C-alpha cells in the first residue's frame, strides 16, 4: 500500500508561516522542540499523544514542530462550539472534534464515528495524528486520567489494514514557564516511539489487555517527560516553592535558569524532593507547605512580588527605572496603538465567553491571527499613509508593530514590578512586613535542608 505523506499545499504553507511567526516571535519570547530526532519519518503512521494543559496553545506547539507535514489533531469538541469562525479556523489547521460523555453527553458520542473513521484511514495511510488522552485540559501541572480512545483508534486503524501496517505511538509533553505570560517560554518534548506491532497478536484475542499494556507504557513516558505534581492536596504550595525558591535551587546546582528545558529538569527534581519528603517526614513536609501558603498569602496582601523578599529591592534602582519609564512614556503611548487593542479585545471577549482561564491564550492568539492583526495592520497603514502622505512610512509603521507590542508588554511589566518593589520598601519595616520577611527566611532555610 502506498503511503500518503499529507504534504501541505502552498496556501497552507503561507498561512502556517504567518501563524508560526506570530506564535514564535510575538506571543512567545522563545520556543523549544526537544528530541525531534525521535519523530518517525514522514510517511510513517504516527500517533502523537501528549498531556494537555493550555487549550489551543498545546496543539500549536506541535503543529509548528512539523514544518513539512500537516498533522491532524483530535481535540475536545467544545472548543469548536465557541464561535462558528473558531470552528472554521480550527479545522483549517487540522483539528477535528472529539465528543466526550462527561461534557457533550451520550447523545453526541455517535458523532465520533465519522471523525475516527476518517482519522483511522489517514493514520494507516501514513499521516501524523495528534491526540490528548486526558480528554480535557488540566489547569495545573499534573497528568490526568487517560481515556483509551486513542488506542481504540490506533488498533482499529491497524485492523483496517489486516495488521500489515506498523503504527507508532509517540509520547510527548508540553511545558510552559508561565501559562498566561506574553513573551514567555514554551517547549514541546518528545519521548521514544512505541511500535504497536508487537501487540497486534495480543489485541486479536485480548484487545482490552493490549490497550492497557500500551497505555501504561505511554503514560509512564509522558509522566517522565513533563512536570507531574501528583500531590494535588498541596499543589499550590509546591508550585509556589517551585516558582520562587526553584530558581535559586537551580542556580545552586549549576543549571541555566534562562533555559526552560534545563529548568524543567531542575523543577522535576525539586518537586520530587518535596513530594518525597511528605512520605519520609509528613509533619516536616506539612510545616513547609503551610509556611509556603502563608508566605504566598502575605506577598499577595502586600501587593508585592516574592523576589522582593529574597533580595531587598534598591530604592535608587526603582527610582531610576521610574525616571526611564517617564522618559519613554511617549514611546509607550505610541506603542499602545495598536498593542492595547491586540491584547485587550481578546481578554474582554474571553471574559464574556468563558470562565476557564486556560482558554485565555487561545482567545489572545486566535483572535489576533485571524482578525485583529490584519485589521489593525491595515488601519495603521491607512492612518499613517494619509497622515504623512508617504506610503513607505505606512509600511514601516506596520513592520514595527511586533516590536511595538513587545515593547508595550515589557514596559507595562517592568513598571508594574517596580511599583510592587516600592510597595514592599514602604511596608517591609511594619510589624506585618517583618513577620512576612521572617516567615520567608524560615521557609528558605527549611527548603535548603531538604535531602
């Protein structure tokens, strides 16, 4: 049987290049694709299986890893129902809906038959399919329960071809420095491909056993690739420690704290120590978790940031930053057209259509690439052109929109952090400020002694 590689057409390639530019250069500061050598060659039937945490942002990361092929994605059906335009956009980049019993109801499950039959045929013909077996996104860095639907699809695809085709399952994970930060870091990391061929004979007689065995292998790999915090009861405290003390812990061990892949390895070790301590010394672990919660609440009460407690902010440096911000305020105001609208409109729409924070990135990215960037680019060009009478000035203004947006975001973030530092400088000598600093110091002292 000849294999179809699913080579994308020229229109798709142009559209994907535009999508990748916004994703890799504007939305994120840096993206990583780790272990690409583990991806089976184009034309080899491959089912990529990943954790799911950040809605559309997860499949986009995988999509842009595959430069010369067009993978298909099976993802939760409710994202297709957000808006008819969203439905068309998701399908245009290769997403297909999967209906779930707990969300869309039993009556909708029959709609999966069409999706699965199409996908099975494409898989056995050598296409790349991406699925998320958690059947929904998590809002924390942990691995949820897997549905067996992905293995049902894979084995039925093999059966369609009388088990003559070798199908591979490729475990992968998505990881973010911060789920909601613009100009943050994002990574996709691939595991080792698992061939289903050795399980074909077992599947013929005991299909459930075959699927359970493969699922255990896939789940084990994904868990080992990602940051999987299993202690959900103390998750908030563990994650607070990871995002504050974690950087110092990494630096002490010679880790490049600016590298997201290196920080993932370090964070996994730190979280494993914290979870291991709960088993070795439950009382000591609970004391640390309680203290971390109290410090986090104190930081929020003061309206400051944890870094200010780690290292006392310099009042002189804060003042210099404000002076620089004042000198650049005109450039900042200029950058708000159209940066303010490119960020503010999707945030407003998201607040009206969904309460799920994990959809925020989906709205910001999708609304920009589909509507706001084209509309405001045209508006910027026309206003500048008619204002100056120079067409090249209009094009130049459009060309620097990405830089203006990045400047506006960093300016806002820098000024915000400066005021947080000033709030701490103002309140650190109060009774509550001294108490908070003492709790912070005690927490760090205890963390340094964890074995």
